[in-house]
């Protein structure tokens, strides 16, 4: 709703502007990526250090062509980023360790 002042001849668009600003904020930062405070965004170097592997191993395991179960990667242009502590990364680590995340029937 806009407020119009007839005496001064001006229009106040502050409420419309705040709605558009909140829309832009939501569009720039989707909730599903940044909602969890325990998720860290890592570079390939940082992920390699945490997994105690070479950087080339991390890069190779980002591609479906080189591995059956690629690392969950967030691509930002030409850059690769990894969400440490995310559900996807935790599930990937469990699969690599041979831990089943699915429950067997009757348990």
C-alpha cells in the first residue's frame, strides 16, 4: 500500500521497496543452502585437508565420469565449493564408509 501526501506532492514507496528488498534477499540466498548454521562452505583444498587426501582426488571425485558416487559439489561459476556438515555430504561420507543409512525391514 502506498501513502500519498497531497500537500507535498510526494509518494512514499517505502513499504513496496521493503517487499522487493525481502524478495531479492530470498532470491540471492536460498534457505536450503544457508539455513543450517553448522554447514561450512569449503574449497577443494580445505576439503582435501579434512579428508586427508590429495586435492586431485577431490577434483576427480566431483565428476560422474570418473566415479560412480561423486562428491556432492556446489558449483559457483568455475569454482567448486563443498558444504561440510550438510545432509548430502554426511550421506556421501556414510556411503564411502559402508554405513547404511536405510533401515532394514523389521528394525
